[in-house]
């Protein structure tokens, strides 16, 4: 009887902890600091379900890879501020001009403008082979990347990137990958041109670095995405590369069909 009571108390404790974590995550998602433009993407990107699937807890050390303008930073920074540690592995600061510089400058400006939310964010650089250390080896609980793999494949650094993720994670740490999903059997040329990548290709990259696939989620599936656009994935929102041409058609499709892959670094 005593053992049953102890087990029951422990179960209640786990449940209460989970509820507290869930409330904190939803509070970060609902935060007034988030831009209306970014919040409008929640219906497609489903941050609550995605971060829960990747087992991101407020006490974790989390590294986001190439955070761009900071869409997920708006959620992860406040969620991890009190008890965790958020590392943004952004573009390297070596360019004097160009897209990388503009993006990094805008990101740093965003952080500086709201220190109450972003004051504890640690910014590092990742672009191998020159920049391949995103944090102290073996210290991260989660490494997350959202819609980036196609960029790395196009410039030929995708395997080196996954090697860096593996080095950064603790044994038992989770790698979460969200990427535009190409039809299986798609050619490498199609993936480079379209921005869509096959699940098999991503899984191969991860396994080559030493990861084990835990689960392939369906939270970001979009069966309306036909993936056959002349201008690739950028035809769809939020980019809408064709501007007003067939705008309503592409808005009705929504953002791309995406894989949600969870890997673990073996213990």
C-alpha cells in the first residue's frame, strides 16, 4: 500500500511538472513581445506542438541553428530565460555586406531592443569549416533547426553541420529537424533548386553523424502542398515569390508540407 502511494505521489509530481512546463511554453507563445506578423504564422508552424515533440523543457540548454530573423527566438528566449539557456547559432560575422550580414545585424538589433526578453540570449556562429563550434561540446540538451537543411545542401556543408550538432549535444540529447519535405526519390538537383528535401536524405545526414532516429512526426504535414512549383517552395507563404500572381491560390495552400524529425545522440 505504501509503495502504491509513493508511486501515485511521484506520478502526480511528474504530471504537475509537465503542466507547469506547458503553461510556461504557452505563455511564451502568447507573449505581447511577439510581432503580429510572426504570431500569424503559428497556425502553420504550430510552435507548441513542435517544441513539445522535440522535448524542449524550460530547464534545458537549447541551441537554435541559423535562427534568421528570430521567429522561434521570440518563443524560446523567454521560455528558457529563468531556468534554461538559449544559444542562437547564427551566421558568422565575417561579411562586410550581403545577406548574412544584414540578417545577423537585424537579429542583434532585435535582441538589443528588448533586453527584458532577450537579455540572456547567447549568440554564436556556425558555418563550417571555419566556424564549426556552436557551444561547448557535449553540453546541449536540444539542438533545433527549422527549414535550413536545403540551404546547407545547396552550398555543400550539410554533413558538416550535422557533425557540429552531434558534437554540441549531450549523450541522450535531442536533435529536432523541421524541413520542407520533397517526394521520396527526388533528385539532389531537385532538392537544391526547389528547397524541398526528402526525409531519407535528412535521416542519412543525421545517421552519418552518429544520430539515431527516434520518431518522424506529422504535426506539420500539409497535403495541399503539391511541391511542383516553378519557383520552388518560395512560391508559398510567407515568401510568396510570385507576388500577386495567383496569390489567393497559394495562400489557400498555406506554408509548405514539412517533416518533423526527432533524433537522439546515443548514450
